[in-house]
């Protein structure tokens, strides 16, 4: 009854080598589903309807090798865009695809950022204060739950009060107490978080609780006064490669330190 990217992907991969036709209903429509189906088709699968809520798969006895370029990570791109929102400045996200950002780009613009396609990727610029906005997570093409924590870190410094509603996952606000350690003013009631913008954040020792929550703490640390130490960063490494190198290259004062 609930749209699931992981469930759709697993059903899709099982169906390509199953006997006969498989019909996947209430399928997820994320760009990653389309990308996976395109890759499988390049390997000899027969998949139709990917990108819609009903996918038809004609089973094959085998697949063959293929060369396929995986799509850019739209959540990684959105996360670095939020870094511009928290810390200011202008960056070019080389390799990012504005078309796959979709509603994330719309909400970034609503918050006051400039977001434009370039020949190399996506340019993000902050020339003024961050504006408060309201967000509700939804399955694609709605606002992705995997961007909620990063936007919360950015909106913690916005002018006014933002309202974030999480409809996809429970316990997706575990980063709120950690952001509060840094001075954020966030009140959670059920699935809704009211984010009252503050003028500054202060560095603190914080604990990463999951992948996107850990990124939100890094983003907050970029804007905070003083030093922020994010612990348990093994969560981060699940979704961000060479994070400190990329942020350092854009001017951040960030380093990975041993826990010894």
C-alpha cells in the first residue's frame, strides 16, 4: 500500500529473469527507478512503464553485459546546494543534473537561492538571507524525505518560521536534538517540525544518527561560530564520497579526525 523505492527495485530485478510477465503496480517513480530499468534493458531485459506507477516486465532467461553510466546522485547534489544555503557563496556542482533535482530546486529557489543549469552541471548562489518556507515530504515527484534534514539545517538560519512535515518515515527527526545543541530553535509535534530561524548557530559536539541527519549536522557546522565535531560519521560514508575533500575545495575548514 505504500510506495517504496527499494521494494520496486528488488521486484524489478527479480522480474527480469522470472518466467512470464510480471506487472508491478504502485511502483515508485523516482529517477533512480528509471535509471535501473534503463540499465537492465541495456543488459537485455524487457521493461516498459518505468517512471510510471505500473511497470511491465517480460521475463528473460538471461542477461548480457553492457556499458552504462549511472545517473548523478540528486540527493548529494541537493545536499551541497544546501551547503551554499547555510554558509553562503556560490558553487558549481559539476556533473549534477538540474532536471533530476525537480522540486528540490524549486524549494531552494523559494528559500532565496539562485539555482541554474550550466554546461558542466548546476550553479547555486546565495546573495541574500534565507527565507522561511514550508515543506512536506512525499514520494516522487514530491519533495524527497532524503532532503528533509539538510533543508532543516539551512532553514534553522532563515528569516521567519518554517514548517516541515514528514510523511514518509517515522523517527526522521533524530537530528533535531543535535541541531538544538548548536542553538537551533526547532519544535517537533508528531510528524511536523516548526523551525524558528535564529541569527546564528554555535559549534558543538554532536552525534550523527543516520545518513541524512549526519549531513545536516555538517551543514549546520559550516555556518556555526566556532568548531563543530560530528561523531559517528560512518553514517556519512554510506552516501557521500570524499565529503571533506569536496567541501574543502569550496573553502570550508573541515577535516576528518581519528577517534583514537
